């Protein structure tokens, strides 16, 4: 029998993210954002560089605490929420400075600051643990968030590579077109989902396409990271870690899709889970 969104089993089939694992993932991301900001600030901006350095230390310490616990609660959770809120404000302050031309820009793009500010807000939302929605709307919300981030990663790579890296730039331009289209479609599907259809099989087909394209992008980022480490890539990337960072974010997106898609197939489609299993076997 096909389970619908109204069946008790499906109301409970929300994929519970493991909050501790999530916090460990995102705290590392936050620490690295602070490093990227610091490396991108002009040398004479001593105070801002110090502030960035403080955030590196704050998140380093929080990560050590996260490694020692088996549950995310109490003081640690409160400290984490506080640190993320302050970091969001720091990123917003830097972005305002650039928007208002109040300081020399260094090499932190305004869109990069907005991008990492959005990632911090995403983390904060997760820490505050909003009431989970049904799998379909959760999947679409995550897709809209992550596809936008993936598209911007490509844009940053394009702007950080040396103009002589023509072949790689061409591949990235094509990939950017694909992700722009995917983003537009994800937003359309999320809007259509507001009508609360009982099943929405097109989302499954779309998500499988998103997974395939994200895997290719993930591999491209991994290759770029390896090349940068071996000093075989001409770019103004401040540290190869940035390429590994965006590769990890692609893997995080894939992990979430791998977790959510079977739930959506089960609860919000007329398809059989076997279809998905076959697809996953082909992919992973
Ligand atoms: Fe990031
Ligand atoms: Fe990112």
C-alpha cells in the first residue's frame, strides 16, 4: 500500500538530522570561514584581522568541546548558538563596510561574505531546532539552499582561477549554467509544493538529476584541491583548504539528499523505493 502524507507513519518519517554530527560539521566550516576572511582582509586592517583570528580560536575551542561530548545540550549548545550569532553579525558588518565603501575591499568578495553569512544562518536555524516539516518540503528547502551555494562556489572558482586556466574555466562556465537552471527549477518546485500535493513524483526525477550534477561538481572540486596542493593550478585562491571546504559542502549536500530522498519517495510519491535503490547503486 502506498503511504500518503497523512498516514501516521509518514507524519513521523521526518529525517532527524543528527544534531551533534551537524554541529561538528558546521563548527569546522565556521572556523574555516574565519580563516578565509582573515586571509582576504587587507594587511592594514589590524582590528578586523584580530576579530577574525578570535573567531578562529572560538570555533577551534568549540570543536574540541564537541568532540568530547555525546549529546549537544546545556552550556555547549548555548555557547555555540552565541558564537554563531556573533559570527553572523561580524560577517554582516564586513559586508556592510564593503557595500558602503568604508574600507579597502581586500580579496573578500561581497558575495562571498553574504554566502558564508547565509551558511552561518543555516547552522543557527539548525541549532535552534525548528519543528521539522514533512520530508518533501524539507527536501525542497534544502535543495534551494544548497543549489544556490553550489552555484556560487562555481562563481567563486571562476573568479579565483588565473585567466590562463582556460579549459578549466570553460568547464566551470558550463557547470554554472547547469546549476543556475537547477536553482530556478528548485525554486519553482518549492513554490508549487505550497499547494500541498499528496504526491509529487517530478521532485524525485529532479532530485536525481541534482544528485548526478552535484557528484560531478564534487569531483571537480576534489580535483581542483589536489591540483592546488601539488602547485599545479594557477589561481589567487588564498589556501587550497578553500577548495577542500567547498568539496566537503558538496558532500554534505549529497548526504542530505541521500537521507531525504528515500523518505520523500516513501511518503510523497507513487513510486517504489526500488527505483531509488537502483539509482543510488548506479551513483554511489
Ligand atoms: Fe562555507
Ligand atoms: Fe559554501
